[in-house]
C-alpha cells in the first residue's frame, strides 16, 4: 500500500526536525505502507494542481492526503479559487483510482504569526476565511463521500494552542505529534 501526503509546508514539516513531522511519524508507525511526503514549502492550491500529475498520479498511490490553502489565504487568493482547486485535485485523484483524503489544516495563531511573519498581514481575516473553507470542505466531503481529517477542529480549542506552534503558522514538534495522533486514529480505520 502507498500513501502520498500532498500539500504545503504543513505537510513538508517546516520548522521541525525531519523525523518529527506528522508525515515522518506516520512512516514510522505504519509498517508495510509506503508513505511519500510531497509537501512543498510556500505552495498554493494552484501550485499543487500544477505538480499533481508528477507528484501524485505518477506515484500511483492507493491514497492521497491533500492539505492546502493556507498560503492561498495569506496571498489573498479567493476562497472560490481554493475550493475549485481542491475539487480539481480530488477529481483528478478519483479519475486515477486514487482515494482522496482531505486534511483540514490547523488554524493560524495570530499573535505568534504577527511576531514571526509579516506583521502587516491580516491574520484574523485569514482565519475567518479559513473557517469558511473548513466548513465548505466538510460539506463538500460529506456530499461526495470523501474522508475528512480535521487538524483544525482538533487544535482550535486547545487552551495552550500557542505552545503547539513554532511561529503561528507552523506547528512545532508537539503540534506535529498531536496532528499525527489525529490522523493515525482515523487512518487506521480507513486503510485496514
């Protein structure tokens, strides 16, 4: 069995040791499953579309875990563009007999993001649009029988959320461990 993890820096594991990302933790826990990390720092949903054939279709996995959109939000891309691109990624996977799993990215921690990233960006607005995207994703997935794994829901109400991030956008080692736990508990019921 083969799974491609397809996304941006949240998939790549930006800011943590390469052995500490949720994808790497998945590799160590799922025996006899090939896990391929196709996360690219800074990528957008349009970027994912442009590399989907090479990074997903040519790998011919059984499953693709898709998580993207945060960079689109920070670049003021429309939510409609993000939704359309996600729909196309899912459609392309299904047309190639690859089961898509839609992972919903964690929220942005505004107070940390303003310190470590561009303080002029409106992170509150980005989080508001992210929530709209999360809600759309859940409805779209339900209507189209697609599995959702929501890192957003798991992390949003954590009282110590700032302790789970390195910079407001990217989870730290503890955050990645929590993401792995969320994913693993759902994934084992899907693939086994």
